[in-house]
C-alpha cells in the first residue's frame, strides 16, 4: 500500500482516514453515497432565481474584484451558488465511485472555478473550491438541472489583504490564496515542528506538494509547540526542494518562511488514488508552497 501525507487543503481528500502519531486517530465522517447529482435528496428540486453578478477573472490584487456583468461559469473565475443545498462530488458524474461530500453548499456560496465543464450523467460539471470557508468541501458540482435551471452563475469576491502573520495565513481558505495571490510571495514567522503523521489514500505529484512519511513537518503559530487538536487546522510544510533552505531543517525553532500559492511546479500536478492512475489535477495550485525558510533567533 502506498502511503503519503495529507496536503494543507481541507477537502482534497476528505474521504481518506487520517492516522496521526502526534495526535489521536481521527476518522472523518464517511461520504454519503446517493444518486442525487447536486440538490439534497431530502428536498425537492425547485426552480431557482438566477443571480446576476460580476464574473471576474480573479487576479493577485488585494482590492475588491470586479469585471463586466456575465452569467457564464468560467474556469479561473468566480461562481456563486444560486440554489440551496448544492451537492459536491469527488468526480464529475453520478456513480458509485463519485463520493458525495458534506456539508452541502448553501445559496450564495462563492466558489473559485478550477476546471470544467465536463459533461456526464446529463449534467455539466465544474471543479470548484470554496472562497468563503475552510469547512465547505472542494470537488465537482453540476452547474444546472437537466431542465436547464441554473444552480451556478458568475459571481464576484472581495479579496482580503495579503497575510502578514501566520495566523491570518493559516485561516485563509486555500482557494482565496490561489484566486487573490497567485505567485505573490508571502512571508510570515512560524514555528516548525515535527509530526509523525500519515494518511492512507491518494497522493499528489510532485510529491513535495504533499509530504513524505514522517516529515518534514508542519508549521504552527510562533507561541505554540504542539499541533492544533483539530486535524483540519494542521498546516503542512510543503517545501520546494529547489528553494532556499538549509539541508537540515531547524525543527522546533521559530522560522521565517516565504511561499506562494499557484507555484509554477503545480502546472505538472497529478493526483493518484489508491490503485488508480495519475490524472492531471489543479490541487497543487491550492497549496502554500514554501520557497524560502530561514531560522530566526
């Protein structure tokens, strides 16, 4: 069995079981399987009212993003859910191997569109990542009902300021990092700690976007010395092997790290499921890739 560690993206592998040597074992709630493509199976499908908002190409600015009004859902832009209880799936189709993630997306949820459209099962699917929450799942959603009633529309999103400390960086939904600060260097101070943490499941390539078994570790706030109790708050150190850092990392010390979202190496990213074949994936683009690490006194 191949074993790789978990990348710092909340919902990338939400259906694998994490086992942590530095924390108690955690088993996420298994996904619910059903034939419903998007809306909650307990609620009847209703006709939503489309919301017409700006559909921008989000760039690395720190000011509100605006563009011409449009309703099309486009890769590299923002979309909004216009219905309640929109379902996110692990694959762009209705099938037993397309896991259904929880929670469902409420109306008005801003999403960054990573990929699509993919036609399957009578729907057009887009891979999306939530912009306003670290709890909501990333995956594939159907853009409209089979009748043509829209479930997604173009949207806009106001980018926050560039993070200047580790707390604000760690609180940032990964999609915001990609949408608002692509390839923009971000520098913060944090403590580098070790953790004998591992997961069973799929893995990313290049491998350093996830982690090799047993290291190199994770980042926490400078005043902390232990990982957060909530696994969802763990912030893995994804260290660019071509970056500027010592061969022997200063484990346990406060360090200054500089990194970026949408690292150039993410262009060749693939994701491999257990017993599966590698497939191109935008997931590495969501990772905060550390390009420089210096020990601080």
